[in-house]
């Protein structure tokens, strides 16, 4: 595994991401803010990956109306053209914490490239600003890759994201322009309040994001793959130790890793814990 810091000074984050995305089989991006110029930095590489059948998934924040409607429209156009691409928007209106991650995970088979740090999907974040990001390359048995992917899945499972469609895009654009007017005149705007309520109502009527079998990767994928249907025990999974040793020869404690992944599969909603060492596949 390799680790280095990218700050946009010696190498722009967007350049490093483009190189990885062009050859990717799976791209997952969860970021707080997106701009049209930021999307333009990655769009060509994303289209090339999509043309090869890569899975593309975006979870984008709408908090504070910092994300530009034109950026959402550009990403939505990509998902409309590509059956393997999806765009989800996170709108935590109300007392919930702000959606603020900057997480990029690009996979090619068992190898993964992750960018984790301060760069939003904006021109400033990917090219112009002074940023601090950890850029790592590793395989699916490297712990930092597993942790990054597990964090992404927890974000996805939270349930606050909704799939973008024409109605939500229109409602958000309305709210974005209302927010611009409120900032311009430095006062609360009735137009803004009404737009916020309409967006909240539209969001509440859309289906929640859900994890799927294809979301599992590395250890999670392999453990789930050997699970029998219905109820099973730890011992049922331990029987496959040799298979895990062959796939992950660097791991010297297979039993503990299996137990850890069973707990993670439970937390992600793929299995149910029935009692000590007893589970059910859902």
C-alpha cells in the first residue's frame, strides 16, 4: 500500500483522481459541495469509465445551498445516460449535523485508490485551493481501504439521501436562487422559507437509498459469499478458513477477521444476530 499527501501544490487532486477513474470498474464519491467547474474536471474520465460499464455512484450534500444546481444537472445527465450510474442527494434540513465528507473511492478489481481529506468536488477543492488530502493506493485487504469503504457504506446506509430526479432538481434550484436572494438582501426571505419547505416535502416522498449485494467489497464480499441461506453459526463460516487464507495470505488471524466482518454485515443490514455465534442471512 502507498500513502502520500496531496495539497494541490505539487499535484492537483483532480489530476490524481482523473488518472484513477479512467481505468476504474467502480467509483464512489461522497462530498459535501459540488460546483459545475469541479464536475468538469472529472467528467471526461467519468464518462470513459461509464462507457466501459463501470459503476458510478455519487452522494452529494445540499446543506447551505453551497452545491450548484448546474453541477447537479451535469451529474444527473451522466446518470441518465448510464444505467450503472446513480446520483443521491443528502439534505439534512433541521437539527441534524451538516453533511461534510470529502471521500473518493476508485476501484479496479481488488485494487483501490482513495482520496480522503478537505477537497470538495469543486475547482477550488480539486485544483486551485491549498488542500490537505491523504491519497492512498492499496488492495482490498489493506485496513485503510477497508475502513474508507466501510465509512462510505455507513454514509449510504444512514437513510438521509434521496435519488435525484427532475422534481428534486427543480425544487433545489428554486431553493438555491431563494438563498442567493436572501444573502443578497441580508435578511430572512419568505421565498426561501417556502422553497425550503417544498424541497423538504419532495425529499420525504422519494425512496431512501439502500445497500445492495453489489455494494460489498473485499472481506465483506467474500464472507457474505460463503454464508448459507437462513440460519448459520460462526463454525459454518470458519469451515472456509482455507479459502480466506488463500485470498488474504497476509492476515494471520482469520477467525477474528471473520467475526469482525459478521458484525459489520449485521450493522449494514445484511444479516441478523440471533444469539451467541448464531446468525440469519437476510
